[in-house]
C-alpha cells in the first residue's frame, strides 16, 4: 500500500518532465512569432542542452522542496505556492547555466517559459489528485488488509487504513490473538472480529493481500505459526512497531548478514541525502577557501601586526557523536584569554557556555572580526576535512558537553556546522535553553532544503553583523 504513494510521486515527476517540455516548446514558438527588434533563434544542439538542463532543474527542485510528497493531497494554496517556487528556482538555474556557457539567452523567453510551466503544472496538479483517486477506484484492484489485534494500537491503525480508501485500501476485518475479544469493532462501518486460528480458512475463502500485526510486543512470539502460515501462503505481513509510544525516532528495518535489525534513529540517517550534504559541504568549503584566501592572508597579517600571539586560535571541540577534533578560527582575543577567563567568570550571562557582554579580552580588531563572523572563516578547513558541516549545531567544548542534560546531548548526533537556526534567530541574543531547543528542532526537521534556507538567511545577517556580540 505504501508503494502506491511512491507511484504517485513517480507520476508527478514524469508529468513535470512532459509539461515542462511542452512549456519550453510553447515559449520558444511564442518568442519566434513575436515581432521584436532582435531576431530570436536557438541552434538545435543548444536548444536540446537547455531543455535537458531545464528538465533536470525542475525535477531536482521538485525533489529538493519535497513538492511531490504533498501534491497527492495538497491544498490549492500550497500547490500554487510550491509550483511558483519551483518555476522561479528553475528559471534561475537556466539563467545561471546560460550565463556560464555564454549562450546569451533571451530573458523574455525564460520569463515566458517559467510562466507557461507554472500555468501548466498548476492546472495539472490541481486536478491530478481527483483524477488519480478516480482511476484508483475505477481501474485499480482493491488492496485487502486484515488486522491482527483489537487494542488501541490496532484501532488507531484501522482508522488510518480507512482514510486510505481513495488509494484502494480495503480493511477486511480484525483477528484476535486473545481468547477474550469483542465480536465487532465499529469505526466508519462495523467490522467482524474473528479468532486468529481462523486465518487459514479466511485465506482460502477470501482475497487477503496483507496481514498487519498491531499487537503488544509480548504477543509476537506466540504468533510465530501465523507468520509462517502467511509466509507459506505468500501473503505479505507487516508489524506495527510502536511498542515505545514516547520514542520519536524514525524506525527502519535493516539486515546485517542474515540477521534482521529493527533500527530506531533519533537523528537524520538517509545516507543518500547525507552524502549530498557532504558533497555540498566540500564544494562550498573548497570554493570559499579559494575565493577568501587573499582576504584570509590579509586578516592573518593584521592580527599579527595589531596584537601579540598567533593569528589562528586552535581549540578542541566535540564533533559528530562526540568525536574530538581541532577547531580553527582567527584569534579575536588577547593571547592569554584562556588564563584571564577565571577572573571573569562572575560576569558570565549564559548557562554552561561562557559568554560575557563587551568581553574585555577582545582586541579592537577582534570586535570587528566577531561582529561580521570573519573569525569563523578558517572553519572552512574543518568543513573540508569533514570535522564540520556548513549547516549544523555549533561545535561545543568538551567541558560544556559534560554538563549537558541528557536531552541536550542529542545535538551531538548531527555534524556541527558554521551556522544553524540560532544564527538566523538572534545569534548571541538567544538564551542557552532556546539555543538547544533550536538545535533539536533542526535535527528533527532536517532536510537539504532546510540547510539551504538557513544558509541563504545567514548571509544577510553576517554581512550586517546583526545579533553578534
């Protein structure tokens, strides 16, 4: 039944390819017939290249913004907004591509193309949900499910299955593993409850595509024969694994050799998305180091000239899952700042983290380096090495981590970064408790799109120095 959701996403991806191609050709023909002063024509090979880039951009942006996840049941306002963002970003990608390759493409053509694509995609997406629902009901074979269990867990799952009626899901009824069971469960319609011993007869007399077990964990061992029966009959089985109702981890089933492992993950674990994040980190860090190299050299010289001590400050910080690494930044304080720290602890305004307003240890140059985050530039080397990411919770000092509350330690399960939610929400004005909660919020809602949103919103804050002290 979950495969049907994946099929819907594939359908929307293919529709994007077809409709974007039609919009591209329509925009091209529109620009050809308009009597503008400059003649418009694109060579066949360039036209094919631009179309390929446009299609790749549209689909990639759709995946990045997770548009295909919401289309099947999306609100019209969400569809209008998401489609506008997809077309705007896609047009921007096309403009950047043609600029890099010196194609000198008509801006009017790009605007018309994006507009046509938006209209075509919106019209399709606003009607696609109803069309797909009708096709599923009229042409797709119903998918019959039996539920084993009669408790709250089973009833909750049964209601969810009822809500998937438009996907072709049909709840056949309930089976009970207990001797004392109700003979009927009434939801939208009444469902019979039969003993699980009747399953062989049910499978012979009725169509059953799946059997879902929604029972208490201690009951699973006694149902081994039922699992074997379904296995022999070729009936797919699923197990509801919400045994720990207060655990918010993502659950997945993996195999290590012949052993199946039920995995609970309280931090992002999608290896493909994390690989994309790491590749993006490498590209940004490498480009940043190359572009900023002359300025970093100048800043290093200024630090050495204006105050005694090394230009680079090194400190041990906690990285992914508590790994220790050497952290780099431009020195913004006097050389003996760590020794002076003990005499200033009474001025600390933060929990755990040492932070005092108008820190007297800052050099005059260091105040500007801090304000505009120039002191963080050497951390691009940490990003390139893999100690840090561009976006992620800020790396903590080991002594701070030792005093974390248990729930705060989860921030170590994400690779630390140069910027995160706190950086776009007040930076140094955010109190420690809020800072930690923002890191949890970032981890719980992490996506590649969220990384880019944070990064793009960080840039103006850094350039203006807002929130830094």
